[in-house]
């Protein structure tokens, strides 16, 4: 069965090591969430798996193949990336943006054909972006643009989808919409999905497995119930929280504990 494996992977920039000895595995049809405080290496991990940066040690395998020996085009056929803040050509139409996802499948001097157009249309249908296919990107909302970036990734026909903070800068309705979409695509198409997430409650609700990073290493891994707890969040994030089971599905939900000063100030306002 196709899988994604990292074996003793260390990543960094120049002489500065950010992650060390990372070992993890992700399987088709499951969402692996990567959590941890700012600067812990979440985005660095995504850059390593997509080969934007090269491990200083260790190996990354997709379907048993070392990605270091894959050509760029072959890797792009296997792995699609949804970046945190993508730079998009504002004058492009939505359709033109998604069509860019077919680039890894084209020869050096070839052009998109009927098959490519059909794949793009299907990607836009499943992401519910086909309705604004002819509109310019500058005319679209943040949620619409994010769905288009996911549609572009789907047009690559990848086996692995990497999402770096896919809900960043989105209102709560769009956050839920995007993660509902990713979850649906993961199950229906058997994708391996690795997503970095800042919001612990969204990570708990949408991810099958979690990896919590701290100090350049994996602090814990497992189900949301095994990873998200009061002690872990105190040690990793330095935050006092309460963790309670969700009333509907019993998954862990995190609630902050206001500081005494903040609580007193609010009490005075309410009083």
C-alpha cells in the first residue's frame, strides 16, 4: 500500500537545524495533522516533504521511493502543496489557475489537451469552484481563492497533498468549509493528507492522527485524544488550558484560562 514515511529526518537552513530525527508515517485516506507553537518547524516539515529543502540527514519515502532520486516532474505528479500564503496571478481567471496544476503532466513543448481540461473541470466541480471559473482571481474572496488552490493541487492528480496552515486568515465559516472539503477529498480519493494547523480544536476535529512538535523533535504522536491534553499544552505551548470532551463526538476541545489580571479587568467592566 502506498504510504509516506520519514526516517530519522533532520531539516534546517544553512547551519541552523530546525527539526532533528523526525520519524513519521502517513497513510491513504487519513489526515495527519502537525501541531505545535510558532517556530517549532511545522512549515519546515512541509518544505522537506515537498523537497523545497533537502534533509541534512535521514530519508523521505513515498510509495517506497526515496524522493531524493525522483525527478522534479515525477515528484510533482506524486505530491501537491497548498501553501499558507500563495502568491497568485491576480489577472488570471480561476480556470487558468487550476489549469496550472496540469504542468507536471505536460511534455516540454506540449500544450493542455481535452484530457487536461476534463481533469481541471472535475477538480473545480468537486471543490465547488466551477461556478466562478471565468472570474479573475482579484475578484474572489479568501475562501474562494483557497478552494481554487486546492483545486489546482487536485488537478496534479497527486497521491500526497501537503497543506500548510490551510485555514490561516480565513473566517470560521471558511475554515470549516475548507477542512470539510479536505476531509471529503481525503476519504473519497484515498489521498495521503498532511496538514499543519494552528488551531488545536480544528486539528482535533478533522485529523485522524496528530504529531506535536516541540524543541525540534516530535513531542508526541497518536490520536487527538492521546496528543491533546492539559499537561502537553502547558509544556509545549506554555499555556494554561482546560481540555474537555466535545459534547457531540467526545474529541478533545481546548479552552484557554484567562490570566487573573485579564479576568479582574473584565469583571470590572461587566460590573
